[in-house]
């Protein structure tokens, strides 16, 4: 009896024990950002100084499978860069697809972090690997772009992982990516999410081969929330497996922008964070442009190495997420 149990145990847990994360996950190639008005959103980011933002164009998705069924739909798409990350803003305009369902559930927001695979076979192999871990394809298809023919897949990870894991392969590329550009020397440093149970989220991604989160709950000072002294608190989970760190936020005490986001959009992507050498200057500039600060604070001992400051700006009106500025004393 004991021998029988011992033999079955490794077979039953084989996929989880041998989940290996392919190397292409170390870099996010682009983010898929679903919005309700792509013209308003792109104009807003141009206004903030991100000049490498293209005008939207309407395309038909006629080679798409959504939840295993053929789907015919249309979207408006705009490409751009926010600092050192490519963005695809997508507005669904007809038919059913993953974008339309995300918009109906969450409103505007970041739907997917997309990783570029080296070959079409690598894309298919990763879909098979994830299927072995009981992760299905949410939507897959092919589209033509200025860079060439694009094959893509969004995995059905949003419910447990709080965003859709994206995969993309570009065959016969016809051009290079837009170079990085950001106003006031901003440098992207975090992808950040707000969740109710970060340890459960961590366990889900760990099952797929991603690293387990580490958690911190350090003291903060000089707290402000929407113009008044703040009393907010949060625990932070960290995933460090690539070029940009993933931050997972569990709000503990408020009022706070994190609870506001949960009430309006639900769990998921909350903000992009940018490092800056002039946090006061960039915050003031964005306020002048109509995107005021909502929450700020500091950590560490003032004037000592390792201390720093943070400030959020209210960009919900141009895409459903916030922007955080970070300043560190080196």
C-alpha cells in the first residue's frame, strides 16, 4: 500500500514539480491596454510629453479564436511607447473578444503583459506547457502589422493571476521598434497590481514557474492622501524575475488610492512606476496639465542612503490606471 502511494505521488504532481519558466519571460515586450476611447487616451499621453504615440487605426480580427470559438470582431488600435515599454491601446468597437469582455468587467485598464517568443514553434510549445498546468488559451489569432505578420495568444490567467499572460511571435519583421523616449528623464521601474490575497496569487504564478513573491511591510512617513494627511498602510509583494520588478499591493488601512481602484476597477493592474531625479518638478508639471497628485509619502531616514519618496498622479481618465513617481537617495 505504501509503495503504491509513493509511486503515484510524483506522477500526480509532475507538471508542478517540473514547471520551467522559458527565458523569454525575463522581458515584457509590450503591454496590452484596453480603453473605452482610444483617441482621448492617446491624446492624453501625448499631452504629458510622451511623443512616440501613433494615431489609432481600425482593424478587423478575422483570424481569431476566443474561448475556443471562431470570433469576428473589430478594434481600434494605437501603438506607442511610454518610456522604455511598448504599448498597444485597444478599443473594442464590434463583436465579442477578450478586450470587450475585459472592458465590460473592469472598465479601462491594462489587460495583458505580453512576452515575445523567438519562433512560432516556441509559441506553440509554451501553449502546450501551460495546458499541462491546466491553463487554457483565452484568445489566439493572427494579425498583420507594420512590423510583419503577428501570431498571438492571451492565456486565461486573469481570474487567478489578475492579468492575462500574453505571448506574441512576429514573423518576417519589416522594421525596428520605436526607440525609448520619456519626458523629464522618466525611467520605467515597476508594473504594479492591487489584490486582495497576494499569497494566493503568488502560489498561482509559482505553479507556472514564476518565482515566489517576497513580502515587505516597512514603516512610512509624511503620508498624504488627496490633499490631507494620510493614515494608509499596505503590505507589498515583489516578483523579481526580469528587467522590471512586479509589485503586488495588499491595502491594509485607508483611505487609499488602492481601495479606490478596487472599488472602481476590481483587482488587477494599478499603476506604472517611473524613477525620476526630480519628483517635485514632474509632479507639479503633471498637475499643471490636469493630472494632480493623489497620494504621496516617504520611507527611510531623511537624508540617509536608502531613503526615498513616492507620489501618485491621477491618470485614471486616460486609461484607468495611475502613474507613480519614485525618488531614491543613493
